[in-house]
C-alpha cells in the first residue's frame, strides 16, 4: 500500500521533498549496503534535478513582514519594564543566596522526551540537518535536572532566567506567548521535610510584594494527597496522572466539564469522579488538613496521610516566615506537569487589575512544586537529587505593566543619558566631539546629535522627549572667552562655566539632581 | 526510479518515517483532491500501525547525557564572570545613550534567506511541524533590520545582548561555540558621514579599556575601497563579494592560499589576484589613505576614492575622540558578511594572553561596520534606513577570564549572601527561621541550613567556602538572656548583641565591612 500511495506525486515539489527526505540520511540507515549503493546512485540523479529546482526557488519573493506566530519583539519601553521587573526579582533571589546558571536553548530531544506528559506535543523540534536530533527547551526545570545529573551536582540553589518555547495557541492579549521568559528559583539537595519548600513560598511572597501589582493568594496542595485522594475515590493507580491533568483544568473550566472529561476521555468511573468532586471544592488552612487526616476514606491511604502531614508542616513553617495570611490549602490545585512528586503551589491574583477604564483578569502569576525523581531519570544508576522550585510568571507581569504604560498610568525612561551636548550655531561638530570625549572619559552618560548642523530646537526637544536633565550648549562668543553654558532642561535656566572645569561643574549639578525620580519605572 | 528506490525499506523505522513525512501534510499539498482522499485512507491505516510502533519506541532508552554539539552549560562561576562582563559592557552602551531591545530567537526563514552569503548553510532550521517555516537567528543584525522595517522606525540607537546560532564546527577551546552570546550596539538613522561610525569605534575602545584584558588594535577598512580596489585590479563586478570573502581569510591563511582560492574557486584571473596581493599587505594611518588617493589605479575608481575619503574623515574623528593610537587602517580587512556597504572594523588583541605558564592567542574580539541597504531589503517600497554597528566578541572574553579563573589568577563569588544564620545546638530550626525572616524582611541577604540539626563545623565551613562575611550564631544560654552572637567569619571574633536589635547590629557591621573587596570579580 506504500507504493500505491507514492504513485501520485508528479510535480517537482514532491520530488524535492522526497529527495530531501532521502538525502538527510534517516532513510538509508535502515537498509542493506548494496541497496544503499543503488539508492546513492539514484540520489545523485535526484540531487542534480533538485539543484535546478532550488535555483528556480531562489528568486526573491515577497513575504509578510512579521515575527513568528506567538512571538513578539520587545521595544525599548517594553525592555525597560522587563529589565526593571527582572532586576527586582533577581534581587530577591540573591537575598536568598541563589546562584545563577544558564543552559543551551536546545537540548537533545531525548532529554525532553517523557518529561511533560500530555503537553509533549507542544515541543518545538529542530530540523534534522545531519547530526543530533534537537528540540527547543520547554521549561527550565528539565534542563536543570539534566545539568545536575550530568555535572554530578547534589546540592544547588540557583536561579535561571531565560526564554522557553511551546507550540501552544496562546491568548497573546493575556500575556501568553509561544516564546516567553521563565524566571525560576530552585533548591536541589537532600534536606529536611518542607524546609526548602517553605522558603520557595517565602520567595514568591517577597517578589509579589516587591512588584506590588495586586492582591494575591498562594494556593498549595500535595501530589501525594492527590494520589491518595484518587486512590480513596476508586481511581486505578495507572490513571492517577491523567486524572490529575483533568483536575488541573478546574481553574478554567467548571466541575461538570472536568467530570465529563474524566469519565469520557480518561475512563474514570462516574462514582469515582463524583467522589473526587466532593474533595476538590475544599480549601482552607491547617484546620482543614487536620480534619482531612481524620476523613474516613483518606485516613486509609498512606499517600493521603503523607501529603496531609506535609501540608501541616509546610503551613507551620509559613507561619514562622510571616506569610500565613497569603497561603491557602486548596484541594483543586493539581498543576499540569507530570514530574511533580510532593508539594505543589500556585500564586493567583485575587482581583482583576484596573487599567484605565478596563479590568484585566490575570490569574496565575507564579507556580511550582517538588520534583524528587526528575534528576534520577538522567542518572545511569538512577541516583536521585530531590528538588523543589518555583517559576515566576513574568510575562503576565510584563503584560499588566505594559497595559498600565499604554493607559498613561506609568512612565518609563528608555535611556539613562545625563548630558546632551548641543550647539547653538553651525560648524561646532568637532568641538561637540571633543566635549563628548571629555564627558565620556569622565564616565558621564552623554549624547550629541549625529548631524553636522542640527537645529537648536531639535536638540532641546530631544532632551525633553528623553528626560535628559542637562544640556551643555556651545556658542561662539562663550567659547572665545573659554566658557560654555550648562542648561537645566526642566527649569530652562542656563549658567556659564569655564570650559576647562566642565566635568566638575556637570558632576556637581548631577549630584544635586534627584535623577532617581527621573529614571523611575 | 522513485519507486525502485522505495522498494527497499522493510523494517518499521522506515515505515514510521515515511508515515510521518506523509502525515505532516507537505506531501499531500501537491496532488489532486481525489488522490488526496485515497491517500488519507492509507494514512489512517499507517497511523494505526505507527501508534503501535510508537508504543514500542516509548520504552525508556539509555542515551548519552550531554549538551548538544557546540553548546555548553554555564555554571555559577561562569555566570558570575559573564554577568560581570556584560554589566560593564552595558554600562558603556548606556553611557552613549543606547536603548535596549529584544527579538524572538527564531525568525521566519525568509527573513534570513539571502542575507549572509556563503555562511547561509550554517543556519539552524526548525522542523516543519505545520505552520510557519522558521530558523534560529544567525546574528542580531538581520533581526534588527527586520524590526526597524516592520515597526517603521527610522532612528534608533540600541543595544541587544542575546544568543545566536551557527551550525559551524567551532574550536570550543578558543571560545567559539554553535550557541553563543552576541552583544551588539547599532546606530540607525540618516546622519552625517562617519559621525555615528566613529562613535562605534569609541564605544569599542571604552569597552576594551574597561575590561582590561590585553593590548589591542582596531583595524578599519571600507567596503567601497575594497570594491574600488577589486575594480582597479581587474575583477569583474559580479565577483566582488566572493573575492571579498576570500580576502577575509587573510587573518587565518597566508596570501598564497588565499590567492589559490581566488583563482581556482572564485575564477579571478591570476594577474588580478597578484594586483590585489600588492594592496592587501598595506596598512597604516591617514598618510597611507592620502597616498592611496594619488595611486595610479585607485584614483581612477569612484568607489575607491569614496572609500578613501571616508577613511580619512573617520580617522580625523577618531583623533578628536582621543583614540587615534588604537586605530589601524588595514587593506586586508574584509569581514565575512555580505551586508556591509561602508566602513568595516575589527578589534584584535595584539599579544597572546599569558595564563599560568601558557599563552592563549585570542585574535578578533569585536567587529562591525556600516550596512545601509539591509533595512530596505525588508521594506516593500525599498525604503532605506542607514545603519552602522559593532558586535563585541564576549564569548572570547569569557573564555580568557575562565582560563584565568582556572589558573587561580582570579577569584569570583557566585552568591552575595551577607549573613548566615547558624545554630550551635540542636532543635533551633524554628528559631533560625524566625531570625531569617527578620533579616530578609529588612532586605539583608541571608541564608541558613535546610537541615534541622546541621553540625556547627559544616555551617561555618559553608560561610568560608562562600565568602559570607557574617554569621548569626544561636545558642540556648544566650537566647535565654535575649541575646545572640554575631561572628565575623574572617577574624573569627564573636560579639553578643540583643536579639531584638539584631537587624540594626547586622546592618552596622555590614556597613563597616568592605564588601566590595569580597564581591570582586
């Protein structure tokens, strides 16, 4: 039936594709040497044909000028926002002693295979151009696990900020993209129960408080409790993960839809689903966890007890960390990824953000959990390195701040220039260049016009548009007297100072100006 | 002949691949609807077969644990070096008023096509998984041009620091990789001749002086002069670019080899090659440019005169910028990329770097030039935005510093923790957590052990290993009296302070410590 199918192609594109397919070598690996020789002969002929076709194709074509679907450029204003947010987050990570690492943007495909469950279909693959089979990273967690296993590291507290890639169909208006920044903090190592886990929650609260973008709650749950709950409700063990990914949809879909998916797609018995439905509406504090420890069904499950005891300990540590009022134990929290093994958590903004006259619902803004078995999957002796971590949803934060900027509720400065060297008359380019050199060499952030004879008004307008506080203004009569003018752009006051003392005079004025107010995001 | 070839595959991998190939849709686009229907039927059967095979394949496999060829992880020490270098470079970019932008890691393949000349074969393509045809960015210059054209921006001074991708076979020991950071500064806009160009050179010298990694020279040349030189030597106009890419190899290969390549591979006449050979050995300052303006052959070429006059103006501006002694006008400098149209330049370390008992030859460490036609290639009306820019070879700089670190000639701190909260006795985990909370909430960089009962020696060792200057030591007897001890890790002196004044006491001591010396890269 294979050959019947292949009788159809007549035109050159099909030949070309088939030719590429054979030429890249994957086809020939699986056949005998003699056969291979014959194929090589045919391939040569096809390649000759292909080279003609390629020449035809190489004629310049019109194409749509755009970034790839689901991606975007960051302009200077967006970058100013982004860099400010990331600096604040990094400051918190460093406050907790985290080191920084980076990994390649792509991994061997095998490294990613089997780590993401139902989401694996969203992985970007690279074209096989000969050599290794590669895919773009889907998150920063699996690369971390690969790094730990490969480098035989058993203890690490690290942050990693980088772009990850998912072939999703995201709602870009809500700050979701196919290429997006992840901003991760993880603690790897064999430590005592819930101690690093609680610190991850502390880190999230410090970041969200620092960024001050709205009220939030930090939902927590435990994968062992979910497993125990599924067990107690009568779900067979091999359906735990897939049932879990149905529960994960509860933040977007009503219970009825999730129930239907469990029964029709996941093969969960209706009675089991109904039992699950009674648990996943529960949320509260330590008193709920203690009540559930006595629950008739759950108290028979070792996993459920383990999960509940973990939650109780976690909540106690959160109280010591002064963040108890931010935490909500929530049985509907499931998290999509397969690799979690212990505590899981998610920070959610509790109120829509008001921007101008519109309200923007943001939802989940950070999430993470414990994954104790992931590193072992990369170790030939299956040696485990327990890990717990959190990922900050920076893209959604950027999205909120960009909307505030667009609504005029916020101002950003995209450059940090302190001094603009302007000339009031023609033919001062060389003098401007000399003065810029003095200022640059003294470490002062300085600009001038790249035109020989710019208009005075244009130069001053540039200063105002870019919030540059000072201008050095060159005029013929002053220069003859060995003087230059320093102009305060906001007050428009001008003062003459000796040319040779310019650097000191500028530095003195900059020290007086409250430049922080001007730079502020 | 197609079908003969396809009779060979017998085993399941080939079926699977062919099935994928048909399934991704590219095959079916080129045939009729009825044919398509029949194929779909067959595809269904094949997919059923495939699903069985995929299940077989899904059994966990052993694979080599590595990063993809030509890539590497950055560990915390490498990241500390990298972040320090990049911060210094960014400081210079900002001193010159640059704004920051970012673009996606991949572009529509059509955006990159036809921009890189002979190097285009090194572009990484993404697999066609349905949708757009994408490639990883090869540099940051073409994405900038696409961004300017797409956003209709005619003026921009921006920096962009990001990873780029080339399927090269790089010498990784010399700091060359398939994935590497580029660090670009570019000025776009219609300005006066050589004014922004000279500032790019100023920026390079400021960065190389600031990083202080060795003596360097900044070679400059002009593409119009090269064109004029080729013209004057008798190279036909359609061979200018390809001859240029031969000249570009002069930094690595002797003239004899380059000459042979020109004649045998590029089809340049031997006499023309010999004439070129007499020019490309020349280098010097403004006096050389002035001498060449009177050269019998060159003075007949409009392009050569334009190039030489440009070089003379550039050298004059460089003198005003105080960097004349760093610049060398060098006729052998060609630069590999197709898109340059005006001045080109390259910074080269002039001495091998001594590391331990070894000498490391570094070579080119920054490069760039003017490209006035690139933005127009993306504009439907071919509207030009002239650009000039420079790229700092940060990977080579990282490589030198990493070698210095390995040789013990440099020390880096990978975290910034100021205070470690330790306990001298058992059962102080909760007390430690409370004290950490106070310190964190006061903005103090603090760590403690994630173990319930860590050994005192282990805790103090951690402080020494990580250059943490202070430890807060909890002991039962002190706590009963409302006191805690603060220990200076270097001097080993301990002082008792009231528990309730801890934050103030810690802050006072941190202010006294010269933390800069400890953090220093």
